[in-house]
C-alpha cells in the first residue's frame, strides 16, 4: 500500500518504486511489464520480502514485512514464496535433483520424501531424465525449468519470476509460458516481471510500470 | 544438503584447495615444531639430569656441573659428610678430564701423537654417568670402559690402550697402559666426544688432582623432596654449589629463554599465516558465490544455514591441512633436532624437540579453531549481504 522504494546512488537519490498500491490474490497470474529500469525487479523484491519499502507497507499473507525479523522472513520465503530468476541461479556443483531438493532440506523434509518430491517436480517440468545432470550439462530452457521445479518444491502460495524468459530463445520462452499457465490453472498465484510482451499477454492481469509508477 | 554444495565447491577447485591445504600444512608444521621446541628443551634436560635417580648435583661454588674446569677438593671427606645426612642415600663423585689416547697397535689413528678422549673418573659402584652395554665396570686399577664412539673405531673389550695427560707430547710412546673391560652408553656425551670412564682414583692419579672431583651426584631416599633437601644441604655445605635437578632445569631454561621466545614468536606467526590463508581462500571462494548466496537467501535459506555450510568448508580445510601439518611438523622437528644436536658441548641425549601428545593436540585444536574463526568472518559477511542489491547486481 502506497509503497515507495528509493536508493542512494552516489550524490543522488533514485526513486525505483513510487507510491505503488496493489494486491496479489490466490490464483492470480499477474504480469508486470515495463522498460528496463522501470522498477519491475524492485517491486518483485518488495513483494517477495527480499527488500523493505522506504515508505508505505507490504503485507505478506497478512503479516507486515517491517515487523518480521530476518529469520521469520527467510522462513516465510522458504514456505510461501517461490522465486525464479532470469539467470536461474542454480548451484553448479549440484545435480538438477539436488538443486530441487535444496529448499526441501532447508525446510527440514526427510531425505526419502525429498527425493520423491524432487523426482515428481522434475517429471512435472519434463526433466525426469535429466535429474542427475548438473546445470552445466543442461540447456538454458532446461535450467529454467529446473529453477521452476526448485521454486515449487515447498508448494508455495505464490511464484515470483523476474524476467524468466530473458535468457531464453522463443521456443523455450513458449515452454515456460505454458508451464506457468498450467501451474496457474492448478491454483498457484504467479507474478512475472517481464518485458517479453508474449509472456505478459499470457497473464490474466497486466500492470505496467513507468518510472516506478503503475500506469492505469 | 547445503554441505554437499560446500564440499563439492572445495573439490571443484582442486588447485586452489590443494594450495591452501599445502600452505596451511606448512604453517602447521612450523607451529607444531616450535611448540615441540618451546616445551621440549626443559623436559628433555630434566629427564637427562635425573638419569639413574640422582636428583641433586654438587659442583664448585658459583658454577654448574661441567661448566668450568674447576674442581671440588677434599671430596672423600665431603662425600662422607653428605652420606651422613639423613636424606642422602648415595653419593657419586665424578672427575672429568681430557686425556690423550696414544696410538694403539691394531687401531688406525690419524694423529701420530695421539688423539683426545674425554675421561670420567667414577666410583664404579655408585655412578650415574653411563649405562654398561657390554663387559663389566672398571673396578680394578688400570681398567676402563669406553663409549660406542671408540668401540666403532675398533677398540673392544680385552684390548689395551695407552692414556696420557694432554700437553705431554714428549714421546708418543709415553703414557700409562689401561685395559678395556666394558663398553658403555654415556649420558652426558657431546657430539664428537670420545668418552671413557675409569676409577676415580686412577684418573686423579693420572691428572695429578688428588682427592678432587668435578661434581658429585646425590641420590636421595624415596619420598624426600629434592628442592627442600638441596636448600637444607646448602646451608650445611656453603663451600659447594648444591642444586636440585628442578633448580638446574630452571637455570638452564633461563639461559635458553631465547629459544623459547623464538619458538613462541615463530609459532604465533605460523598460526597467523595459517589463519590468513584460510581466511583469504574462504573470502575469495565466498565472494565468487555472491550470486548463488543471494539466490539461496531469496529462496529462504537462513543466515545460520549458510554460515554453517561455509564454516564446515573452512573446518574441512583446517582438519585435513592440520593432519598433514602434524606429520610434516614431526619430520621437520626430527631434522632440526639432528642439526641442533651437533652443537658443541651439548650432551647428545638432550633433545630440543620433544614429542608430547598433549602439546600436539593443543596445537592441532588451536589451528582448527583459529581456522574456523577465520572462516566465520567472510561467511557471516556473505550471509548478511543485501539480497535485493546483490540480485540487482547479478542480474542483467
């Protein structure tokens, strides 16, 4: 609600997000579009509890972000929010299956259940056969699908994706959009920051950020 | 799960990890060696002095045993007086002198005039300067036992040898004849010395020092405190220097304080180098992974989980390197000990580097804990990074 986020950049102050008020409900599929530097990533970080607003309030599942300590916020992100990044950020030393198991192990899920859930999620994103491959042995599209599987590991309420198709070709972007659409149909809320018009058009709702302000 | 990421990160950079393990091993070896040196001299010296149970030493006033050529006089009377004291169980006089060993038939000699030997005159029934390994003690007039050095030159039990006072170069044929009756291991022999032992009165006669001794060794009855006994005997015999082994060790340690300080400084520097190496590697390694760390924090990993994972990396490095360093340290200490034992005038039995499991354990644990602390700083810094800012930087 009326969220502002500014940064000090040398002598000047950059207003990345200016007075944004918005709500994400369960089952939403929201695309936030805008040009580079318009504040999309900052807004996504604020929504996911990675950043705190300079002014205004962000509520996550009813809790005010400002009131949560680092440990509580981390727990909240672990269990309720899934993150997908443009550059995947998979751990190169671990296999696809192990990458998917990571959030499960942090949540305290036992080894056997971790393995079963990771196998199921990799099958869900069409990578069952690539489970033991390391990220370096996968294509960009496959890596992003592993990242989506990792984001879904703890069955979050919302999946936040920052330019998820930014590093992918047309065919892989299409595959990611289809995956997102099917996840949304299953009830998962998605917020996607993108300047990929094709991906934005696939969402149920579209918001455009211009210089940190919501347009329309 | 995260520990797997950490360990594979170490294994994934084999050259970097190996170099650090090697560096920390060398630093550990230095630290362990210095620890052994610092503690070793005193312990080894004490063990040497209490050899064969003689816990007090009597030497000429103002000197330490064998420190000077000064001798105690009227030692027969002095020995009897000492034996008359309630706490004294035995008195072993010893006279030390350099003698000239004249060329002997059947044994090669580099110098036609003869060569030096270090002679000790002792009471064969009350002595603490050698352990007999072959033959018998020199109980008869004209009998000697020789050290392994002369035995290795070809002398053996039953052979004869001609001994003379040094400086008496009148004739290579001069000197008195002695018979070798035993081979012994001498306690206080220095590198290059060729020790022999004979009856005290024999050596006194040969060196023209009647009723004299370089020092006396005193054996106390069981249960008597040597330091208290030394203090009491000092008041009764003010003409002599009487000291317990503990007091002699303290004096020796005071003289060797340079070694201890050097060992302490070098040990501390080695530990510091090891900590710097681990800290530097972990800083570089963690800095390389800022993007992954920010992503892990974003997907819900707590600071504690990440710090634990990174700390375990540092711990593995220190445990492995410390273990290698222990072995290397023992090898270095052994080599340096052999070099330092060549110091002239030092008994061969004195060891500079003494292996004490407790000290090694302390050194090892200190290294591991210091390495762990060195890891915690970059680990906590990384775990506390601004997630949003780091992701902004990492993403295009």
